[in-house]
C-alpha cells in the first residue's frame, strides 16, 4: 500500500525542477528539512488538483519559484514582520494560504491575518489530510470552476479575493482574480499587520496590488 506522500506525489504534475532537491543554509537546518527533502526526492516540486496545490521545489531553475527564494526575507516575508518568523514555507493552496513547518509539525498560515493554525503532526500526516479533504484544504472546486471560465492559471499565480475573505468577501467566482503570488503575499502582509490584534469591527485602510 502506498504511503500518503507517495500517493500525493503520484497524482501531482511533473516535477517543477529536474535533479535532486538542494536545501542549504537556514533551510537545511530547519526541523522540517529532513522530511521535506524526503518528499522532494520523490518529485522536486509539483502542482496538484488542477494547480490548486503548489509544492515548491528545492534548487534553482529559470522561471521557477523555489524554496530558498520563497523563504527569503526580502521577497514577501518582510511584509508580515515578526508574524512570519520561524516558519519554513513549502507549499500553498490556490488562495495563497501557506503550508509551513513550525518545528516538525505542519501549520496553515493565513495570508490575510498572519495567523497560523496547526494542521498535522508531521509531513506524512499533512499529505493524508490533503488527500482526505483536498477540496477544503486546496480550494480545488473554486480553482476548477474559475479556470473553466477564465483559462488555466499561469505558473506562479494564485487566486485572490477582490473583497478579502477576512472582511466578509465571499468564496465565489465573481470575487476572485488571478495575481502573481509574490504580489499577493506582499499586499496581504500589509493587511495582516494592520489588523493583527485589532478588535472585531475595526476599520482598515488597504493599499493596492499594483
């Protein structure tokens, strides 16, 4: 019987990078590095569930977002300040919700609030959770319907809400648009810092994604 990780890898796209994964520096010594390397040895980055799930590869390749770049402080993490500290971000759903290691456990990191929520005790349990509830955990149904209407998402794009979900925006096609993932994270990082620890009902002035 195949393991959850093996099943997830099997149903994913072709590898995003050829060759073995390369984790160096801070990534290599993170508590989640060994488990992540074991996954990426099977397939070095991939998309799954019609691009709703994006697992980042480790290494360098032209035009391919990789783990080291994605986790670099100056790409988007700085937009969240200390809210993004201590995580190894390795995958994301179609809305840019991040899957990340916090120690050895896997958490979800909400890009609109900067809040993390425990999801799985380890990477194998994360894969099992994805397989059992991929529609909720990746946004597959909306990703499928949006792409039927607008065409496939480009590499590096995620679906963002026109009205943020945290501000009451609906999970509906008409509230979604495609945007480069880095721009989307930076925009929402500013929002997350502004609303962090604010009481419910507080007004927040947002910038733009341009």
